């Protein structure tokens, strides 16, 4: 996949579980997270359909399941993976990789997103590229 899949191992005990979404030891470079947000996606909702030139984003499905597509800018091939909340995967989408996320299930999907750039309406690092 053009995006990197980072496997995470939840800690579980009688109280429930704890998922460390991102750890310095799981990433390949120094990283400054400037923004974190949660996506709530209804059935049929499509998120993304764009890429960034400078921003790296990390996605983790907290509830539900989604189909995640990626495509390196300038390449023809689109890669897809289905991700369920129980898969314990973080998807790292680097610059110049377009992505789209679709919720095809009846249940609402909840996705945590971490971004290396804070959104700034005066400087747009988002470039449309439709995958779905």
C-alpha cells in the first residue's frame, strides 16, 4: 500500500483496553503533530478525495469499519484496504499520496486523525483528487 500501515497492540485488562495510537518509536522521522480531530462518518459518507504536498496524516478507526483507498500522485494504481476497529492499525498517509475513506456499513464510523499541519484557511495544502 502507498500508505504505511502501523500495527498497534492494545493493552487489555479487567477494566477494558488502552490503544496507544502513535508512539515516537513507531514513526520513521521526527514528527510534530499540529492538529488532531475525530471524523464521524455515516453510511455512504466519503471523506478525503484529496492529497497534501506537505502534510502527513495518521488515521485510526476507533469504531466501525471503512474502506481506505490510496494513490501516489502521478501513478495510476489505486490501492484499497478494509479496516475494522479491531484491526488495530494506524494508516500513515505521506505527502503526495491521495486518499479517500468510505463507510459502507450501517453503523457510524469514528476515525481519529492526527495531522502534521494545522489547517489554515489562508494557506491551503489540500489538492482534490477523486478516488471514490
